[in-house]
């Protein structure tokens, strides 16, 4: 019998401003505008005995208010439920919005509740989420992305690289995918010469190449010893990524734009990637991410989840094989706590649950607050 059911559920939107606008190849090709902020969908779940779980999801550019609207639609269905029944509650929330899809906005709204439920479960156990899941290690290699955007000049990128390495980051990722391939190759080569052969480097084309361009780019990048080449093709071109994987020495990474277990399973089925880059908030939270981790493990894939290091540090440490976690500091102003980085590795927090609480500044950025109680 459940003696401590969910009694209160609260959702809101928090717009976190970036220090400066950033652009990747999608801006260079005219498909998007520069990114100026991150919208966080915040969820808090409280039980009858006053125990609380906190979670969040996010959107870049459009979509934040759509996530909030769907979260408001389904929040009331958690009232009276046993918060330990995380798998069943995920299915319940997914079926509520099944007529409008079990991908995209609907599952990204569910993700905030799902993370909050795992946060609560781990807090009850007095452990971090990573430890609750059965951590294989207490730290993972990490790499910086925020310093390598195309909106920064090469000189700025080199300064950012130096700062990242001095801060203890273990690797560097550069954005590529500009209309002029020669500029991309020259940029990556310049950074490789700057840092030397031993610093791990990655390149991310953000889906902006066709197969021929990706093959030509990949063959030139093969000479530079990259850890991976990310999203050279459309995220849904599973066969194309598989063909590139067969033809290039550089491993292929993809998965961040997918928003369901079924889509990520296609990457595994086609053997499209060496690095699975599933994003927990985008695919519906920790519950579906664990299923993706299982099929990735069975295929002996490596793991490099996209963005939200505050969540992915836990999932990276719980993966059977060593995983890379992406360092992007954009969300730090929203939280009171910081992740620790030493000698190229990010440390699993020893705080219970997710290990993060909202900053006073984040509370002033909130809008659309919606609270339901039994």
C-alpha cells in the first residue's frame, strides 16, 4: 500500500540567457538564427510526507512554451500516484499524449517529470542518481563544446581551447559544416596543430552535409586523428551514416536529435555509429535512456550523451563502458552547485539525487508557473 503518494506537482518555464549568442553550421547555411538562450522546463514533485523531487527538460530556440503546455496537461495525472512506480508512470504519461505522438514535444515534457521522479527516488535512498543506477565508475572523460562554435573566430577558438584545457577539460569539440569545406578543414587543422596530437578532438557538422561532401570531409579529417565525426548527415539518415562508418577511419557519432527509443534503435540496427549520443531530456528522460543504454551496450557501442551534463554525468558513470560527457556551461547560472572537473575527467556528484538546486537568479527567470495539489 502506498503511504506517501504524490500530493503536489509544479511546472514552469525558465529562460536561461547565454553570455553571448552562438552559431553553428545551421546558421551558416541559413536554417536557423543564432542561439541566445535555453528554455528549461522545470518540474517539482512533492509527496504527502514532504519529500521532493526536481527535474528538468529543455528546448533550444522554439518549443519551450509547447513543452510547458503539454506538461500542464498531464501534470494532474501524477497526483495520488506512488512516485516509486517510475516505469509505469512514464507509460501513463506517454499514453495520455499518444494521439499527438510519443516523440518530440510530448516526451520532452515527460522528461522533466521522469527526471524529478528519479531525483526523488535517489534522495530517498540517500544516493546520487548515478550510484542508485549502479555506477561503474565515479568519473568520466569530458570535452568542451561551447568554445568551438562557428560564431567565434579562429583566434577566439584557440583562446577558448587554452582556457578549457587549463580548466581541466579532457577534449575539445569544434563546429564544422560551413558552406565552404576548405574553411572547416583549415579550422580543425589549425586547432590540431595548436594542441598537438595527444589532446582528444571531435568535429560536429550539425547535419549540414550531403553524403558526397561528408565523405570528402571525412577523408581529410581522417588525417587529424579525431575521436569522432558528429552528425555529418541528416539525423534520420541511418543508412548514410552506416556507409560513412564503413568508409572512414574516424568513428561516427549521432543520436542527439532523435526523440524516441525506436529512433535510436535504428542507429543500432543499421550499425550507423560508434558513439551513441542520445539526449535524456529529448528522448523522454532517464527511463527511456536506460533502455537505449542497454541496446547500445549489447551492440558494444560507446556512449557520448548530448548537452545537459548535469543529468548525463550520472548516466555516463552508470554505463558499462567508459563514456564521454559533454561540457557546456550554459546552464550553470540556473543552479547553485557546480560539477567538479580534474585531469580531463568530470566527477560524479556525491550529493543525493540529481544534486542540483535552482539558484535565486533562476527563480526570477521563471514564467508560467502551474501548481496542482490533491
